């Protein structure tokens, strides 16, 4: 009898233990799921960190970061404008002895760190299950994967916008100087990370007016603090806006009117899910349903954030030099994912199999779109191009002089600088802004030899290819020309000395690019022609029609 009692007690303990484990799993599986998504995303981003070929925007920020800290600040506030935090981080990377790998590692770190913040925001707004599904939707998207390695620090913008939103919700809930001070700090960091942070703040201001009136006085004081302390950022944003012809009013060459704004948001929804039209159609429909299903607080936050952003684009005049892209709306990605996840989770209550299949299909389609959109991120750069790039970088590192003048922030220059940091040239003439190009030339005169790079493998070329013809400018005598696979490096034999001479030789070098079907040759040549016009005394140049900031 004693043995029977002991056996029954043992079975009861075993069943109780199993029940406890089951209850624990039911309670914590969303958290485990988020952790699994983070592990998968971290594995991909770190393994593919250097898969995407170096880009000129990454070259730009690292080359500016080579300067002293006062020089970087002056360059951002006087020449380029925009948010300075990106450049300050690049300055840290460059002066710590790192290069492109260090910059991309920072980008990946902020992307991975954004995932738990997305889960926290989703859990607060819609519950633990929505938190897991929303994180699962964000992680495989092109917006997240590409900008997780791309050294433009859009992942930093995503991370800080999430931190700012969470800080605001906590401050509205509990109040207190410390919580409002945290919001002020994260708000300033967000606008320091990207000019579009002002759109996020606009949405938050609307949200406070509609849903946080009980703390309106505290919020107003904190908002004034952001406005005052953020004056340096507003001034640099004005410099950037003047360069790209951005202002208030209609008639801009980009996003002129509701149809254009609608197309922009449609394409952005495609990059957040998949760009093949049935996918964003279903996703936007699910997001709309999800917003309706959300609690009042969450619904107000989503509507205010999207509404403020749409209103800003409808009221803005965006010139042809500016090019809003889906990455600029990355701060809206978490709210979009939360809205979609809310609908999926609600369907899962009645039809769990349907919700699971829909989620799996969306994730697979997102990865397929990311692969289609940026195939080198998965396939790596072709071996032949990698070898040619390394050869060209080595030649440039060995034969360049400190006073050479580089045209454009070509990625070859970045690799050459990483091989020869001590004596590689520091003067770079931007290729898409004639006013800034001429300013740099005048400031750095007398000038050394001019250097230009043509890349036949770029996707915007007429016929992308991995070999380029060794074609010389006319007249050929003033130039040295070397071909490395798809790269043609053109350099003057002697120093050009004056801005006028540099622009003369640049025009002839870039005409070779036109003859070879190089996609950027027209933009680059236009920059040179307009800068030369001003140098000859014919008045201010017209703004280059490029969408780039180089």
C-alpha cells in the first residue's frame, strides 16, 4: 500500500511538473520567439556584413570622418547640412583605426538592438503575441536587412525613433522630470540621427494633443526644451534643404500632389513587405484592419504618426535634387508591422493554421523580395569584380599623392585609403553639387593631379559589364589611364593647379564615361559644366538634377 501511494505521488509530481512547464511555455513563448528572431537576424547580418559591395555614401561619411572633430562639425554645419550624429559615429570609427567593416558593424548592432525595442513597443500597444509576430515581420524585410549592413546608419535612426517613442509613452503614463528628460534626450538624438526625425516628433506632438492631454503641460515644457536645444540641428537641416530645393508649398519636381505621395507610400509598403503588388495590397489591408482593432492608445499613436508624415509630404515642395526613398520612412516600419501583426493575431484566435501559413508565406516572400531587390546582399559581389577592385585599390594606394584631387566619393578610394591611410589624398570634389564642388576646388587650390573613376558594372549603366574598354580622353597626352576589370581609372600626369584647369580636364575625362555608357556620366558632366560656368564668371549655377548627395 505504501508503494502504491509513493507511485501515485510520483505520477502526480510528474504531471504537475509537465503542467508547470506547459504553463511556462504558454506564458513565455512570445519572448522565446523574439529571442529566436534576434538570433536569426544577428546571424544573417554578421555573416553577410561585407557581402554588399562598398558604396559611395559609405565612402563619403568615412572620408569626412577622417577630418578632425571640429572639421567634421564644420563640414556638416557649413557645407552639407543634415543630421550630424551619423558623421560623428563615422569620425569615431575612422579615428579608432577601423574602416568600412567597423562602420557596418555599428549599423548591424543598431539594427539588432532595434528588435527588442520593437517587441517592447508592440507588447505595450497590443500584447505579447503581437510583439512576436511584429518582430517576425520586421526582421526579414528588405528595409531591415539591407539597412542592417548598409553604413548609412538608417538602423540608428530606427533604434533611436523606437527609444524616443517608448520614452514618450512612459513619460505620459507616469510623468516625472526624469522620464521627460529621457524623452527630450532621445528626441534630440533622433533628430541628430536623421532630418526625418522631425516627422516622428510631429506625429508624437499630435498624439499628445489627442491622447495625452492630462500631461499636456509637462509635454509642452519638454517640447519647448527640444525646440530650443535642437536649434543647431534645425540650422543644419536648413542647409540640407537649401541644397536639395526642399521647402513649403506645391509645385516641386518630386512628390508633387497626392498621387505622387500615394505612390511613394505604396512603394515604401512594398519595401517593408515585398514589392510585388499583391503583397503590399494584402499587407496594407491587414494594417488598416489592425489599426481598427488596436486599443485606443495604440490606434491614436499609429494614426497620428502616419497622418503627420503624410501631411508633411503633401505640404512640402520637394525639388528634383531630392529623392525621398522608402528608407526615409523606416521610423514608421514598427507601427506598420504592429498593425499587420494585430490582424494576423486576431485571425489566429479562430484560425490558427491560417494565421501561421499567412505569416510563413509573408516571411518567405519578404526574403525573396530582399534577394530580388539587393541580390549581392545574399550572393556577394562577383569574384571577378572583387579581384579587380582589390587590384585597382592597391594601385591607387601605391601611386597616389597626398595632394591629388579625387572626383566623387568612389568606393575604390575607400579601399585605397584603408591600404594607405597616412598619405592617401584628402581632397574630394562632390560629383552631384556644382556649388559645393566649386567651393571645395577654390578652398583647396593649388590643386594636385585630378583623378576620376568610371565603373562599367554599376546597375544604372546602359549595359552593365565586368570588363571596361581602356579608352583615353581626347587629347590623351595629359592623362594616365588604367583599366581593372570593370573599373577605368583616369588621372592627369601633372598637377592641375587651378579649379578652371581641373574642370577642363574633368569634362574630357567624363566624356569618356558618356561614350562608354556609364550611367552617372551625364550627372557628373553636368556638375562640371555648371561649376565651370560659375568659375568663368557667368553667375550662379543651376542646381544639378541628381538625386544624390555626393
